[in-house]
C-alpha cells in the first residue's frame, strides 16, 4: 500500500507520456503483486489515480469532455506478461476519449521493457481503418521523448475543425437505428418502419443495424461489445442519436447512454415525439401531452440533474431535438404531486372535449346521415382518399395529406355523396401502427372509440408497401381489441398503380377488397358502389330491427 501511495507523489514533465523512473516503479510494483498496475495522469503531469487493474478496470474520475475535446488524461499501465496494447486497452482509449494509453512490458525481475502507446484519430481520417493510431514501441528509457502535448493539441484542433465542417453541413440530427431480431419473420420490415418513423421525426438516418439476439442482455439489450461497435460507428458518421426499435426501461436507457455517450431514444418515445410534432388541434395536443407525461413520469422522477438534458422543446407543434418536443412548457422537473395534478387537469379537459364530440354525434344521428369511418395503417393514404371522395382539392375543405407517418392525429369529418344513398359523413381517423404504445392507446381511446359510431368501416391498405398483409392484420387486431372487428367493412387496396401485380392479386383474393389509387382517382367508382351496398345493407338491417321491435310491441299491446 505504501508503494501505491508513493506513486501519487510522482510528477512527470507536462506533455509527456511518462518518465523512466515512473516506468521502473510501475514495473517493479506490478512484478511484486503479479497484476496490472496503472496510473491516470493529467496534462499537468500529476498522478490522479492509481489502480491495480487492467485498462477496463482502471478508476476514472467523472469525465466531462466537450464534443470537440479529449478527456485531458492519459493512462500508463503495465503488462506483467508482456505484449502490445490489448483490445481492452484500445477500447478504453476510445470510449473514455483519453489523450493516450500506454502499456509497459514487464520483464524478469521487474524490469520495464518496451512501451506501447496509442492515441485517437479524428473521425474520417484518410488512410486510418481504426479509431486510433498505434505508435512504434520504444524502450522505457525513451518514454519521455514523445511530445504527447503537441500531439493532443493538434488532434483536438483537427477534431474541432472537422466538427465545424459537419455542423455547417448538418441540418438534421443524425441517427443510428438498432432493431433487435429475436427470430421474428418481420424483423427487417420493423427496421424499415423504424427508419420511416425516424425520417418523419426529422432525423437523418446514417446507419441501420439489425442485431440478432435470441436472449437479450438485461442492462444493455445488445451487450457491451455491440455498444462499443455502435459508438465507434457513431464517431465516424458524426451521429448523435441512437434509436432502438424496442421499448427501453429507464435503467436500460441510462446504462446505454452512459456506455455510448449518445442520446438514446426508443420506439415508443419516437412515436410520442412524432405525435407531438404533428398535433395541431386542441384535443390532439392535450392527448399527446397526456401520453408523454404518462410515459416520462416513471423515467423522470428522481432523475435529478439528468432532467436538464430533457428540457422543453417549444411545445407540441414546435421544433427542438427529437425526444424533447411536447410538454416542455409543463416543466418536466415537477415533483410527483405537481405532475399528477397536471395529469388530472388534462384528463378533465379531454372529458369536456369528449362530451362535445358526443353532442355532435347525436346531432348526426337525429339527421339520420350514414357515417363511414376510414381506418387503416398509418401512411396508407386515408386522408388522400378522403380528399378524392369529397373533391376537396383546396382549403378549407382539404384534409392534410403527407407522405409521413401520423400526419393526421384528430378525426376529421367531411360530407360526401353515394349514389342511391345520398349524403354521407366520411371520418378520417388517426393512423394505426403495430405495437402502438399503451400510453398513446389510452390517450386516444376516446378518438378511436368514435369508430364504433360509424355504420360502415372503410379499411384502407397500402398495397404498394411490402408486408401489406401484416399491416392489415395489425389494424384488425386493434379493431378487435376495441370491439369493432365485426362491423361491416369495405377494404380498399390503395396505391394499386404502384403495387406489384402478383402481390396485388393475392391481396385482392385474400381480402375481397377493391383496388384503387386515391392519388390518380382510379377505382373510386367501384369503391363508392361497394360502400353504397354496405350502407344499404346496414339500413336494411336497421329497418328490419325496427319492424321486429314494432311487431313485438304490438303483441304486448
């Protein structure tokens, strides 16, 4: 212990890897304890910590380096069995952003041998295949001849210069996507969908990773080695965001963030963020804020200083970084009592909105106007089809229709006309998605339950996208959960002009649907005819029910 304590009193010349005397002391001590011994040295030449461990087990202070700076420390440690820098040494150099890492070979009788040193390279350095550059080994007596200070200064200047260039070119957050494949047949489709979600949220996807894991790691899902690989890729691709296709627990997100130094978002938070970005009406904003607070509450309470990273992003419809939009104005730093008060307030506001919607629905019933609810997977073309049906080419009747997920968040009703039926009300609903976050399902339940007030469902399917059958089944499962699966339904296979003919034929045979192109106004006449038949069937059944009720009442009279 005394020998270890003496190492703290050692000082080396600033800007040097070490001194011959320090190398000799470390080698002797390592030979005595037969383990690796390392010292962490700051740029002033002071020994900050001493550890009897390998590079991964070395004691590090709280390293808070800036984006364009290194940590300000270099690691000098021993290899009792000799040998060059290990993979663990180089991984620690990269993950901790050390100025350098050096290993002293220990020879017989505790004599220092060759010293191996490596330092980082700037991202995108031409001719460098790794994240680091390994220098030629030197004898221990020459350890103080390498000018580490000059090398670090040049390296940080190069990193800063490259960062300024990237910032000038970058107008979106750059994201790496991670989808875990546990043997699902649609893992690649899920990764494609995650990429579309990220694009809709405003991210630039620079890399997509499909990771096969039969059994997930409890803390990091994918394991330390894969996280290190992703961190390296983010370093070279200038990515600052890691998006997981699986929902992460609060502890998992913190552990992954600590290991990578990147901002971590899961699929649920990404969907919530898209809803916050697209919410326009009062009801949509209330529902999105309610869902976000329910999701964030268990992840924020007791987070302490970590809350400063998640500050508000300018409101539900405002800008801001991905994962920070939405209820920023509600101050996420609130304690449990105040958050619960906010949740109660939002729920009461939504109750009032639901009552007003119920009054509008009863008004339609008194007028005996048939209602057709348009349902389907998000971005299937529901809003485009509604515009085509109602000839709403311009504002204010035109419904927002974009090639993005969840462009429509609130139910929008327009009056249309069906031959043989007369005026009808067509209602565009929020798009569905598989594994819809439960917080969003709860928040939008009142909106989704309005589907049950319809006479007929128009189920729109994107026939041009791969996996149309799985998306149709996902919507049917949600309808079944809501109790609407047995309602009269007409299936419209939209985007038929861009679909594969063989795949379209299979879906037509499987669903009994009608091929249409809302964008090019194809197949709409056949679809209207099918809807008119479905509405007529509902009206005939209702008349029969009323006639039966009158006959039963007459018997009792």
